[in-house]
């Protein structure tokens, strides 16, 4: 039923949607208005808070892992995986950087929000490399405990990731464990991420500015037998996975091997580490999509059998209104 309106307004009403055939247009306009001026909706939103520590010692320059079917260094794969994580973390999440060398995991950037500081995080990530190291030693077990302390000092709810090949230099004595009287296992949750190949390969030697200087020789490093250990190829490097697993158990965290960037992403997006906070939800796409579908349905041309039936339907409507079909003259 057409509302009682003046002539020009009645005609406009019919063109816009007053007729029964134009109801999709009216509904689409209402949905577009809802998309333009949406009500405020808050939903529980998972966010993450990570402090990520990169091993920057010289064994991380060994090129025994793959990225896009090409051999790359362990540190290159770690950075590439972290780039993917930054793009996948939900807004509101926070990420910071630490670097490990000698026996310390040193915080260089406390966690910042990933969406508001995405470009800055990417730029700073690309600058993390071996030129930042301050010593050639690699006391991984102590570095893990300092990663725990660093995350704990940032504040409650901060988790940590420690990415390393697990090679100790100089090697540990048998049954030697790091001092951690101030650390309760599991008090800071996170991941130890192992990266590297299974076959021992030479370790590139680099100068303070990152320039290549050959490879480490057996007589230039402390071998395991000199400290009561069993390994005697400390000038070669492979992923020390058993050592990293034992360290993860010692401090009460999880261990995972980094073979592909996806491995780090799934670890850092694990919902066990999520904190749920209310956040404004942008649901404008829902009414906008519905409006688009209605408009497409309303103005789409007929196809196939619809094209054949349209003239029949049109002739029936005209006949019901008392209008003769085209080409015919009503008899007097």
C-alpha cells in the first residue's frame, strides 16, 4: 500500500522502493546507513605480550636451514619467521626485542603495540645481527635464565621467546647448570626455539663489523674434552636440540624446533599465552556486505532460464492490469 503523499513525493517513493519490487533497495540503504554509523560493540579480544630474544653469536651465521628453497643462515630464518609473526599478531598485542651474546640476554626494546609500531618493529628487527654482539662467547644456559629475568622485569603477563642453536662456547662441564636461585621454574612462561641443521658444519668467523674472516679452526676454540665434556668438534655447529630441551624443562617453558616460519607463528599465537581484553569490534563489514549482496541481487541481469521466463512473467503482470500485450489491439 502506497502511503498518502503528494503526487511528486508519491512518484519518488515508488522509484526508491515504495513498490513491492524495490524492497531490496530500501533494505540495502538501511544497511549502508548502519555501516556508516555503527553502534559501539565491544568483544573479548585475545592479545599477546612477548619479549623475543635472538642469539646473535657467530654459530647463528651458519647457513644450514632453508627459506623459500634457498639456504640461509639460522639468524636470517629467525628474523623472517618473526616478520610473519608481526603480521599475524592481533592489534593490541605487544612485542619487544632482546639480543643474546656471552652470558646475557640484553633487552634492547621493551614491548610496544604491534599495529601502532609495525613499521618501527620491522625496521629494528632487520638491524638485529652479529654486529651487535659484545663478546664471542656463547653461554646459552645463562642466557636463557637472563631472558627469564628480562621478561619478569618488564611486568606481569610478559612471556618470552629465546631463539638459539643451543651451542655453548666454551662447552659446559658435565652436569653443569646455570645459577637460578632467584628463578622459580614456570614463573615466566614462553618458548625456547631451536634453529639449525642436524649435521655439524664449520662456523663462519666474522669481524666486529660483520666482515667474513674465514672459519673457526679446531685449535681456536675450547673443545668439550678440555672441560670434562664429550664433544670434540666445537669448531663445528649443529642444532643442540637435547640441550635446549633440558634447558626448557629446567626453567619450566616449552620447546619447539624452527624449521619453517610457520613453526614460530603457531607457537607465539598459541592461545595458552593470550590475554583477553575488551576491545571495540569493527563489525561494519557485515551490514556493508549484506547491502552489497542485496544490491547485486536487485540489479543483476537475468541469466539462463530466468531470461526465458521474464517475458512470460511480464506479460502476465500486464494482463492482470488490463494492459494488452504489445502488437495487439483491444477489440471494441
